[in-house]
């Protein structure tokens, strides 16, 4: 079980704004910040960190759990409005399993950010 994950971003302010908006749909918020490093999470516990630096290469694939399909849809819509690039509209991915419902967006550094719900 992972406790937290972090990645370096080329433009901390731009990425902080993107993630603050995109992850809000999933119940995440910026819960801790030190200079050019920020931790996002729920209930006051940061589990996703970004920090100013050379963007993580190669880009990562990060999947956030969603409680339901409408929240996946909301994540995709909000992440695009926040400047993300579409990398897969919300929908079923039956190749993974029959109830795998996900959406994918590229963040400002090209990381593939996913929201996924495993419920039917």
C-alpha cells in the first residue's frame, strides 16, 4: 500500500492551479505547502505531492480512485477546463474489467492523470 507519491513539475504555480481544480472533483484539496512544494489529499492527509523542478521524465501515469461514475465525468470536465488535455473521455474500459470506468487527462507536464471507478 502506498502512503504518498510525488512528482516534479516544470511550473509549480501552473501545476498547483491545475491540480487544485482537477482534483477538487475527487474531494482533494491542497492540504500542505512548503515554498514550491504542495501536498494534495483528503481529510487533511496529503498523499499526492508536486514540487518545482525538472518535470518528471518520462511522464507518469497516475490514477485516482473515484467513488462513482458521475465523479469520473466531473473530474474529466473540470480537468479540461483547468487546462488539461483530453487523453481519453469518460467511459468503460472492458479490456481491464467489465466495470472499469475511467477518464484520462494530460497535466501541464504531459503526465497521464486518470480518475477511475471500479463499481458497476
